[in-house]
C-alpha cells in the first residue's frame, strides 16, 4: 500500500509537469453557441421552444432532445465520391483528401486529410483488414504515425485521420485546436459531430478499396470519437479505445489538460447541465449499440486528464450490461503513456487486440 501511494505521487507529479509544458493554452469566453445548432440545416423542428424570450439553455436542451431522438440521422454523412489519393511521399505514405460532410465557417477545416499507411501488398491481399486511427486532441501531424507503422507491420493497413481544426485544417487565428473542445457549448458538440462524419467517410473509402474487416482506434478525445463512430458505423468490427470516460463533460470539468476550458465555463453553467447538453458526444448513451463489436477499453492507473474513477465507471457499465469487451490497465498516467517504455506497451496492447479481432474474423 505504501509503495502504491508513492508510485501514485510520483506519477501525478510527472503528469502535472508534462501538462505544464504546454504554455499556449488560451482562456476563451463562455458561449452558448446557438448559431451553431443551425449549421448544416440541423435544428429543432418548427414550433419548439425557440424565440427571443426563451433562455439559451432551454433552446439547447430542446435541440439535444431532438438529436438524441435520432442519432443515426445526426451522425450519418451523405455519400461522396470526391476522394483524392496523393502519390506516395518519400516515406512511402499517401495522403487521402475529401470534403467534410459538415461545413464550418473556416474554409481550411472543411477538407479532411488522412495519412494512409498500407500493409505490405501480399498481406493486404490476404487479410483485407484496416484500422482507422483517431489521434488525441492537439496531436501534431506526426502524432500516431509510429503506431500506424506498427499496425501496418503487423498486417493491418492504417488510415490516420487529422481531426477537425488540427494540422492543415487549422485556420490562421488558432495555434491549438481550440474549437473542437471549448467553452462554446454547441460548437463543441457540432465539431465533434464533424469528426464522426469525417471518420465515417474515411471508412467508406476503406471499404471501397476492398477492406472488408475494418477496425477503429482512438486515443483520448479520439477514443470518445471512435466510440461514437463505432456505435453508428456498421462496417466497424472492432474498436480499441485508448483512455476512456462515460461522460464528455466530466473529463473537461475535472481533467488537468482542460483546466483552461473549465475556467471559461465556471460561473456560467453547472456540471449537471453541461452533462445534459453534451449528451450527444458522451459515450455513456451509446453502449447498447456496441454489442456486436469487439471492444478493448484501455486506461491508465495514474491518469489526471481522464480521471481514473471515470474510466472505471465506463468499464463497470460494460460489465453490468454484459457488453463484450476486454480491459487493459496501463501502469502510468495520461501524458506518460506517450513516453518510453509505456508507449511501447500501449502500442503492443492496441495492435495485438486489433490484429486478433480483425484477422480472426476472416
């Protein structure tokens, strides 16, 4: 017990140091973001509680109720054939681009970029298995590329998707991907929805390329988005969720990485209401849709970004509902997952599960 307590203190101190390395976080003002609920024509039916005398929370609650009544419509993109695969670069990877199904005011964000790392040709023909990879919030262009190469080396082609407002999709006024997680309530929902729509279009491309066993891997924010995608995309057979929570709002409210977002929310909204308004992007509400998928739940024992009790709550939900799943607990924290030797342990756990789940379903 004493040893465990000392390990916890050491890892928590390390996690706080790693979190403090980032010095360009911006405290942005609180906004309800009502202008975002009409984006792409998706808003409550006429005759609802919308009007000049109706408080913004009531408008958003009605909108969320409307969304949750048919999440299939909310998270299903129209098909597209506007895919472009750019010739291999010096490192052998290709870039896939296509238009996002969700149009935002920032033009840069409306084109999706994916890095395609195919498995060796002979393996690809034999197994026809691929994984869509969704990195963490604020991942740089090289984030998770090493993991993609590990997947490809193991026989699984990998397609790494740049999330909205990341990499080339970031408009000039941003230094970080603030618009996907922020104190703007409705925008956060809609941009996370955009990520799911983009992911489903990427999966449609993989299927058109002949991959008939498709998995998805997400880390941190990407883990949440991967679960939402798997819950609505029938082509996905397996999901590897790396750092987990049942509620989107609780991670933002309590995590060390989102303290600046919490500061923007403070004094304007309570956690219970935020949890309600962010219900469309919270894994808790989609678990029953995962019964026919293979799921790996990974969390870190000393995590301060995705608090451990939240991760354990999600595992408990899977267990009590008897939804098929596997669990892996990393002996580190959130940021330290990306450090040696823990990144190798994590990569091995994720790759081993996906290889078994996808190749074993042939």
